[in-house]
C-alpha cells in the first residue's frame, strides 16, 4: 500500500509507504482539501497497522496555513498511533536561516508525544541572496530572500510591493 504524488511548483512531493512518510517541497495547493484528502485517508488507514518503525520526514520550503492544518491532521493521526505503542519519529527539516519553518516545527513538537528531530539544510547562494522591497500599502521596507521574492511574483502579489534592489 503506497501513495506517491510528484512534486509540482506549488505542491510537495508525497511519498507514503510502509515505514516511510515523506512530504517535501512547497505546499500551496489551489484546493487544499482535494490535495490532502487522499493523503489523510492513507495515513488514517496506515495508522491502524503501521510498520514496526515509521520515519516521518517533512521538509517544507514554504507552506500556507491551510496546508499546515492538513499536515497537523496527518501528524495527529500518526501521533495517536505512537501513543498506542508504535515506534515513530518525526524528522523536521528546514533551510538554514529559515526561522519560520523551524518555528512551525518547534510549535508542532509541543503538541506531539513522538520524538522530533530538527535537521538544518544548507541552502545555495541564490536562496541566500537578499533584495529590498517596499510594501506599497504600509510603506515599510524589508529585506527578503530572492527566492521568496520570486515566490511573491509567482503567486501574483508583486503588485503590492516595489523592488528597491536586486
């Protein structure tokens, strides 16, 4: 019993098999319920009879709040199986200097009983490069990564900002 979904621009790679649960990439699906429903269904069934040990590997470069709720639902199902005596471990990976994804993992740990490991991943130079942007509405100027700026443009929000440096 496996479920695999290829990574796309706004949806993560999903690899679910006995003993391994992997979610990796950006999670901004157009319809979160449609995307995550088969995953939650698979995890619910898997939790009834999991492998002797299950490695849960999550590495998100970005997630929206709706996706995060679905990921919490998935982890809650798995945590219930852990509490029932099944061996599981969550490996929460985050990009170097990405405090927001790290904080999400730390918040999750406070609600889980299973062990959680944090894995810092080195990022390439393009992802580290910073640009200055100005919020048109508030007038605030901030420094963000070029990768994040590209995400803002791709999601159609660049009209709300002025790029001050590149």
